[in-house]
C-alpha cells in the first residue's frame, strides 16, 4: 500500500512528513466543541484519495456517545482546564484571521470597493465556517490599499473555502483588471487576543 514511499526522494519524503505532522498537530490542537468534529482532512493526507462516508448514529445514540466521550476525558485528562464557553458561531470562536491585501489606483477605488463587496465580501460571509469578515481601505497618494480580514475557527474551514494551499489568494474574476498587481500570498494568522465588545 505504501510502495510510493520507495520511489520518493529525500526531499519528497520530508515534505510528506511535514504535511502529516501538520495534520496531526491540527487535530491534536482542537479544543472545546471542535473535539467532536468529523476530520476528513486528516486522512486526506494519505495518498489513496478516498472520503469514506461515516455510519452516523441516530440522535439518541449519538448523544449517549457524546456523554460517554466527555466522561472519558475526566478519566484521561483530569487535570486539563475546564471551560464553560457556550457553543455558537461568533467572533469569540475565531482562532484564525485570514488577511488579504491589494493595491489599486485611487481613481478606481470607489468602483472596486463596490465590486469587492458584491463579489468577494458577501460570498466569504456566506461561506460555511466563516465567522465574520471585514474590509477596509487606506489611501497613500494616488494608490489605495484594500485590506480584507476574514475570521475562521480553524485552518480546515479555510481550506474548504480556499483550497488546499491556503497561502494562495482566491482572486476575483476582475482582480487582474482592477489591481495594480495580483497579490501572490495571503496571511493566515493565529489570533492571540480577541476582545470584541
């Protein structure tokens, strides 16, 4: 099953190990309600591209299983900190901020702002897993810089939106027409403080 490893170079093997470690760490570092989530991205790192459909228990059995799992944490992790944060999609759950920046001629800034909102901001806000999105602009002489920040609970939600390479921007159809240059990367930053009022 793993014969492909014999044909890989040292560099290719290192890349595979890095991806596997990243997937394992992401799964390991889930917290609160995310501990119960279905994690197909983890086995998506395997070379055989299958997405097995899980056998989903009926609600009563599922709830019993959730209770049993939570009870097991008292035994396996009795000293782990407890939290009483309520569940619900909000900025309080945001763990990753995705930051995009693009520059445009000030003469077309108003036009692009409307285009960006209708074709970018609204679509991000409607994407499953998105917890909020902001757009802002800053003028420097004849150039206006647009900054979009979207908030996500984890990087897998970003992958579901942006694709496997989350450092790569999702350009809008007319970005090449509007922007002075197409951005080559976006930043996916871990939130270290989140004091929303």
